[in-house]
C-alpha cells in the first residue's frame, strides 16, 4: 500500500534558533540585537564599564545595514523606487548594504565614492553588482573629498538627462536614517544595559546614529550624556567626518549632544591596533577613534558606557598594511 504524501513546508523563522527565511531578517532589531562586549584590558583608569556595540555582526558588515534597510523601506512606502535605479554617495558601508538589498529587489545601484576609500570596499560593491564611480579628491576642492561624491550623486538626480531615471535615498538628509537608530539601535542599547547606561559614544559621519540613538536615550533618561567623536581636519579615518571641513549633514540634531571630542589619526590607529591585540576585536579604524575618545573622556568617571563599533577591520587590510610597515616581518 502506498504511503500518503507528506506536505513539505519550510521551517519557520526563529530568532532563538538563528533560522531565517531571508538575509534581511539578520539586520539587527530590538528582538535580535547586535552584541555588547565589555572591554576588559583597555583603559585601566576607567573605574566604570565600557562596552562596545559590535555593529559588524549585521549581515553586510556594518551599522549601515540598519540605515540602508530603512532608506529603501521608506522609498518603497512612498512609491519613489518604482521603475527607477538608485544612486547614493557613500564611503563604502552604506553602499555595500544598499547594493546587497538592491540586488534582492532586482534594482540597479550606482555608488559614488571618494577615491581614497579602501579598495576592499570598492571590490565588494562591484561583487554585489553595483556600478562604482570613484570621485577624485579634487572634484570638490573647497570641502572634504566626501562632498565630491555627494555632489556627483546629486548630478544624477538633478541632471536633465538622468533625473527621471534615478532616485537618491540621501542618507545625509533623509530622516529615515535617524528613524533606523531611534527605532532599533537606541532601544537595543537601553534594553541590553537594563537602563543603566550613563554615557553613549558615536562618531560624526552621516550623523544618523548619534541623532537617532541620542534622541531615544535622552527620552528614556535626560541625564545620559551623548558624546560625539570628530576626527581632526585632513584625517584618514574612513567613515568619520570633520564638520569644519565637510558639509554638516542636515539630519544632525546638536541638541542631543553633550560633548564633542576631536581625535588625531595616530592615537586612533594605535587604539585600533590595541583592540586587535589586547581584546581580540577585529575592528575598523573608526572604532579605534571612538574608543580612544571614550577612554579619554571616562578617565576617573564611573558608570556604564556604550561606544559604537561601526564595522570590522576586514575591509581595511590595505590601510592597516601601511600602518604596520615592516612590523612582524622576518629580519633580513
């Protein structure tokens, strides 16, 4: 006698089992947050507890996964994506996340990117199917090289021949960038610290993170101090911006920021190396800058502090090779 057919259905998604129907479900949210990891060997003068929020546990490798997801969700909800390609300026991480998400949607993406961005990021963008336009540093000589990439992207959506073919999410001006962090990153940090957080550290970039998280945390407890990290002029710290040499993002809300700390490249990269060697954390250079600033600020202070670690060090091997020089190579 023949056996009855068994209906085969896919397994249900489950955060508890780390089982998902779609890579997009791995993008962090309050029910499935990125981890907090305490720093144990750095900053002995800090009597409190400094935790890093490891945003490189997002599926496309950075905190910008949240931003890209919200940017595209907003475009879709407003009908702005219908029949159009996407163009976006990026120093790499937002572009990578947008490229992966656009690929899932079957949508074409063009990324305008400063020429000095590590080659690893440009290659990842091309692997994901994005068209990559590298902008030379002198394209926008008055301001920061990133502003040249922004200007080029604007030419796609404002030019007479192309404006009807492209839509620009515009992470620097789009409130969806802020909403991503107000609705996910902020609540995650509040929940993971059980409401005990006293200090929050994040870098100046598009300013969606510090504005969104800052607003959320201040609503929970106005006494929480929000500290922005800004690199010095002429810096070489990917992902961060000096707002004296670059255009201030329209989404920045300075009212939620209590302090701004400026960091030089040398201590930022030295701290990046220490995070590798003393904490086993393979982080990007912006994390080094943020942690260096946090330790300087927290010296002599107590309480729970959280610093954003925007991405990992895997995309910066070419940068790190320059910093290492001949260190670790066998002697002649």
